[in-house]
């Protein structure tokens, strides 16, 4: 059975980490949710959704916090003509709406 | 033990005055507040201006100056005026003088400027003292010359030099978010890992606790670790809220690079002292071989004019991709004809608000909008050319038909004229570190007597 990421986790947050990076935090809220999210969200899946090479992603699993974190160089540096989203806010919604097994 | 009172995550965001009073009553050794960030984009550094309203800045800064007088300890602000460029620092110095005069007081103010001259940086570049971070734009002498402002992020050493002047108030240009908090504990021999880790936890004020909008927290540093205490009613720190703050705006939740080394919190232990306070020990500071400061620079990458048209006709909403492409193509052709511009000398984008404006090609949800905002963004080498292209685009946005045979349509314009000059398109163009022989190289420290003579 598939569920939306937003139905499994407490919160998805995306923010700039300086003008050249964006970081994505998935607050899972419980050990079972953390297990399911870390299993369901491969680097390849996240990278393809965000239009990145999977090698560009840094992945951090923080079981004590039930947090899965991804960071990546911004596809468009903050504020350049090609950048649509000054604070990197939109990625969170994209991930929250993703369906996983 | 050293106590640092942090009123909020940034001057201009507001703080809880009751909690601030509580903090003053607890006898802090220093009051520290951040004045900025790159998070709002390159414009602020480009122009050297503040994001926040002068009125908010003045009111909140005046409250902190009063609190400082009551506590009899230094008040430090880092990255003054959002960007920490000299012009923004001067802006806050002016506001400070105004507040002091209006309240009939005076103060000794240390002003630390972080501005870097292109001339010095070109010499540093030639000597191999500028190193790219990942990812970094290509650097050259021409790029350094093109920046309107270049700043270096000061660390604890420069803040301590400012505090050592005996100043009542320190107004610093660009610093790391953490340096203003970590400096005094480091100078007084507290645990270095704890000084930097506590500073990172506290730099956004009560964002590391529940009731994050309340702002005010106290950080207590000693030889083994630090303790964080939120001071507002209804604000509680827990091991979870505190440790989770290492994730915030940080690409690596365990490491934080600072001038002179890095913080490693991999082995940090977070313990609840009671329902409000958290104790942290086990963070490590790893000194580096070289003393480096990060550089930030902004330059103009063009000038923009924008227009907005609103499409409500269902037929046009349904065919918006085709319509936008057709308008862009026909207008680009006209620009080439009328202005004799090469195709790469200008850029026209029609962004469909209500369809995929946030995510562009990454959008996965197909909606069924009742109307679309067509945000036209024109970029050119000068403002005059950009607005001229806007005027060429205007008739297409107003009347362009889907097919040549149909009656001429009209679309809604919210403004007259629809062309809005956005001014320069600024971009961040440095992600590099500069190696310094002495931490004060390239920083300017002055002491001023402000307020009543």
C-alpha cells in the first residue's frame, strides 16, 4: 500500500543552507515512521524528483531524532535569474506529496 | 561560568520584553543578537542595505540598549543591517547615535567592519590565499572588480578584539552567526566545543525551544559544556528541540565550519535538567592549520522589468503553455527587429502563476486552475533596454490570440503601466575562503563615543 510522505511524517522542511546549498529535513516523529521513510526514500528517488544527480546528495539518518536529512548544492544559486524560490521553500512540498510504499 | 543572553534570532524579528527583563535579572555577562543573514537574497549585500524596517530596528535596538544599561554589560550585534556591509553598519551606527541622544545618554561603541577591498583580494588571489568551497563560481580579478560589496565573515577573534576595547556596544559588520555568542566564553576559557555548539544552538534565539517566536534564551557556558534556558512563559527546551536545531539551515547536522577550525557534535550528549533547561556536553572543537574567513560578494548580473497579466478565459487557461511559448517567440523576434539585439543579449520568461511557478519543470501535481497569472520577467543589460522590451511585450500580453482567425482577445492587467522596473538583478558570486596571517587582517576596528557629548 502506498502513502503520501506527508501522511507518514510530522513535518517536511526545506531551507537554504547558505546561498549555494539547500537542505531538506524530514521529521518522522516515531521509530516506525523513520524506518519506513528511510527505506522508502532512496537517494535516487529524491535526486530524480529534484532534478539532481544522485551523487550530488548528502544523506544523513538521525535515528535518535527520527530525522532523515538531505542536502544538495542548489540547482540554481539563490537569487540568480533561474532561481524561482529565494528561500528554497518549495522542495518540502514536492517531497511531502511523494507517494512511497 | 559565562552567561550570554540572546534576545532573538535577529534584530527586527521582535522579542518578548518580559522574558528579556527576566534575562537581565539573571545577571548575564553579555547580550548578543544577530543582525542578518544571506537568507533573504543577494540584493541586501549588493546594495548594502537592511531588510527590516528602520522603525522596527530602532524600537528593538533601543530596548536592548536600555537592557544593556540595566545589566551593565556589553551588547553585541553581528551582521548589522542584514548584510553586514559597511553602509549597513553605518546605518545602525546612525540609529544608535539617534537613540542615545533621544534618551539623553551616551555610550562607547566599537565598530567592526568586515568589508574587503577588491585591490587587496586581487593580491590575495595572486598569492594563492583564496580557496574555493564547494560549489564555487569561477573567481577572477574581473569578478572581484565587479562586486559592489565583498565582506568576510568575522569569527570569535575579531569580536573579542572589539570587546577588548571596553566598549559598551559592539556593532559588527558581517560575522558568522555564532561568533558573537562564542567569543566571550572562548576568551574566558570555557570549553571550546561547548562555546561554538552553544552559539549554534542559540543563534536563532528560541528557535531551539518550544514557543520559538518568544525569542529570548540564556546560554550558560563552563569548562565542560553549556546549558540552554528559554526565558519566555510557555517556552521549553528539550534534548529533542535542542539537538534538532543543528539541522536548521545547516547542510551537515554534525559539523560547522568557523574561522580557525570546525565544530563536531557527533558525540554530543543532550540531557534534560528539568522541563525547561537542557545541558549539553561532549561537543568537540577541531582547530585548523590555517586561519580562514569565508567571503561573500554580490554583483549585478543584469536589469529586470516585470509585467503581470491575468488570464481567466478557460480556453486560454487550458492552452497556456502554447500561448506563452507563442508570445515569447513572437516578442523575441520583434525585439531582434526593433532593437537589433542578439538573442543572447536579453531574456524573456513567462512564468505561469497558479500552474508551476514555484517548481517549474519539477512540478508533479497537475492542477485545474480557474485563472493564471502570467508573470513576465525580462532581463537585459540595462534598465532602459529591459523596459523597452517590456513595452514591446505589453501588446502581446494584452491581446495575443491563440489562433490567427479568431477575434482579438483582451486579458486583465492589474496595473497601469504594466511594466514595473525591478532594478538590478543581483547575484551572489563568491563561495570562497580567504587565508589570513592575523585574524585582524582585512578587518577595521574603530571606537566611537556616541550620543550626548
